[in-house]
C-alpha cells in the first residue's frame, strides 16, 4: 500500500525544474525495481519522508539539531510498517520529532533530495527523501530523543551552517507560500 502510494505521488507530481524531474524519474525507477524500496533495509538506497514544518504565518520553520548528523535539518525519517501513505509518514515523523499535534501536510511534495548517509545505522546508504510542506497551528514543541535541540528560524535566515539542501527546501517553501 505504501509502495503504491509513493509511486502514485511521484507519477502525479509535476517537478518544478529539470533537476527535480531527473530525481523523480530516478525514484520511480528505484521503486519499479525494488519492491522493498520503501524500507531502511533496502540498499544501496531507500525512500524516506520528511517535513519542512512552518508556522501558521508561513514565515518561520522548525528545524532539528539532529543527534546523529549534528546539523540543523528538517524533520523526517524512515517509513515504518504502519505507514500507508508518504504524506502520513512525513506527518508521523514531524509529530514524533516535535511533539506538535495540530499539523497539516501538503498533498504533494515540495522537493526531492537524494543524499548519502555518512553516520548512524544507514551509513553508506542513500536516502531518496520526499519532502513535504507541513503547517503548524501551534509553535510549542517538545524536543525528542532524536534531537539535541529544536528551534524556529525565519525561512530566509537559517543558521549559517545549514545544509544547502535544507536552504533550497526553505527557499522552495517561501516561493510556494508566496503563490498561495
């Protein structure tokens, strides 16, 4: 069910540029050749779901200072057996990692990001991350055991050492929010 949902989400998504279209095609090829492509056990890569959480005003984003990576990242992670949709996986991850309960997830991806894991249990594997925009009605969060810290940052003023993929995600979110 989750595998089929991921294929449908990616098939129906209109990538905003050539680079994202190339990733979309790569993800679809991966899923067509790996029935287990949604699970962390799939190597050398597997699909993950993440959430760029923004406040109700659409000005700030909640980032996690990830324990394993040691950098500010969007919320998200591996799909789990109980997940039936990619949006549901992103929403579950955002809720688990932030303690926020009043979250709304976009129906289509904001961005795709393929990145190599260099630490933790997936070191050496690639995450094929499907990144969604998630809106929070409350800003009161709880730091989970996966994080050193959580903090709200203006979308246009992320911490200086923020990974370029997170900066690009925030920029796409700003553009998306300005249009809606």
